[in-house]
C-alpha cells in the first residue's frame, strides 16, 4: 500500500460516515463531467494550473492531479463557489506566478522546463512559510529568516 492509498482509506473512514447521502451526492456532482468546458479559467490560466498541479501531485503508480482533472474541479470551485474577491485573488495569483517565471526564466510558467517550474514552486512555498512565520509570533520565524538570508535564490 502506498501513501495515497493509505490517506484515501483514512480519509474515507473518517469522513464518509459523517456525510449524509444528500451531502455525499452534492460532492459527487461537483466533479465536472468528462465533457466539461472551462468557465472561469482561460486557456492560458488553465495551462498554468495544469503545470502547477502536475508538479505538486505528479502521477506515480496512481494517477496524478492532471489525470484526475483537478484543474477542472478548480474551475468549478472558482465559477460556482468562490465569490468575486476570492476569484480575483486566485487569478491575480496565477498572473503573479507567470510574472515571477518570466523574471527568472524569460518564459511563462507553463512554458518553463519542469525543473524550473519546480524551483519556482519551492521558492514560493518557502517565501509563504516565512511570511506565515513572521506573522504568527512563532520562534520558528527567526530560523526561517536565517534560512532566507542564507539562500540567495529565495526572495522574501
């Protein structure tokens, strides 16, 4: 059993008993049909999301995020559940990913090489962790700041 199977079993065991049949049906219907057409993401934004999810949860011996169409589910969330501010915040974040990618690699994120995409995602993750630590009052913040200072590729 791999970690995905274990997580799936644990999650199902913890969550399924708590879901009413109506709520379970609601969540099942939220997954887009195989003929789904994007409603919020434009083709470029979708390509960026696909490139990101493929780096974050790649295919192994089980399907990755791209294979299970997480990008389409995200489009459903943005279209049907997110309010205007949340939608704008997400789309502005995608534009910022391209801006950072262009500054570093002279190409948008979806066109960057996989190792470049991964480097940018890791840098963004480290920067977000530092920002969270700065605002949390957590002593870990000092350690993360030191790491940022010692890592020239990390922008804070």
